[in-house]
C-alpha cells in the first residue's frame, strides 16, 4: 500500500491534511467541507476517516456535512463538546486508519484544553513513502517556526506540550494546520538575531511561497534549530530577552517560553 499526503487549502491560511491510498482518504481538521469534497472528487476517493485535533470552528466546521455525505468515522478529543465525534481519544490511545497506518494520540493542551495530536511512526507493515518517516498532525500546537496562541490553557501547559513534541524523533514530519511560517520566522529572527539557521530558513521558505508552494511539512530537527519556542534552553536566547527587558536576568526555560509567547502576541 502506497500512501500520499496532500494539503487541502481552506480559508485564508488553513491546511486540511489528506492522507490517501489511492482509494480511501483520511482528512485532518476539516474546517470547511467544500474543498474536501472537491479534493475527493478530483482524485476519485472515498472518505473513510476524519481526525479532529481541537474544537475551534476552522478545524471542525465541515465535520457535520462530511459525515452526512460520506460513510466516515470521526475521531477526536474526549468530551461531548464536538458534535459528530464518534470515537473520543486520549493520551496514548491508538487507532489504525487506511488498513495499516497506526496512529498514537498525544494530549497537547495549551492552545485549547482539549487539544490532541496524531503521531504515526513507520512500521514493518507500512514501508511506503508516506510513512518512511514518522508523521505528526499537530493542529495549532506546534507550527513551523512557532506555536499556537494560548487561549484556554496557560504558559506552563503549552510549554510542556511543546516539550513532549520536541522529544519525538528528529526526522518526524510536522503537518500543522496553518501557513504561518514566514510570519513566524520574522519573529524568530527578532528573538534570536544571531541564529544563522533562521536566516537560511527565511530564504528557503520565502522561495517556496514565491512559487506558491506550501512551506509544510516541517520536521522536528529543523524546528529544534530555528523555532524559538523549542529553544528556550538556549542561553543566548534568554539573555537577549533579558537585555531587551522582556525577562528578568535570572530565569527558567519555562519563563523564557512565557516571555516569548507574550512578545509574539504583541507584535
């Protein structure tokens, strides 16, 4: 079985991720049903599974219509607050989609309290191109060069969620839900002006956008080198924040994260 992963653009900057085997498809966070229907029709695919990471409307808005139109199963966060979720999931729950693609659930609260991510690692039964590397579908928790705003949780919660994701294998492909990369990189360059990896990434990602290509997926290794929210332990980053009166001279990694998130919210 060969799997393919495609971004379905929605709204201004959302990506609804589609994973398919040429016959059936899984979609992640369908905020709008119309582009999903168009994609399925264009590729002559059925819809077998819908995965939801959190309750925000730009991730769930198309769920009801897709369940009406297709014989699909919907998996998402625990609780009865998302209409249409048939299979609520929590930390370390596992599901199998498209016959053999095994996904593990990670609870990653902070952006919202119910936020989960879906992690798929290669197995001997899925040796195809799409799963030669681990895959992470992380909604609005970890972005390319950034992280989600904290709407329902707190800085400690979000920091711990990001630390959990940062410990995944470095070759893990990151399929987040928004095309925020260039904006995030502009902030990353402000937060860590001496980081040459950020400068290089700005060039690479800008070239992709000029060609109207998505900047995603990213990967954990690249994020560890260029995402300030995963680099709170780097001494020079904390010192730069302190020098700009955004943090006390004496600080913890978690305090660096909180200062970064507050700064990003204000620019």
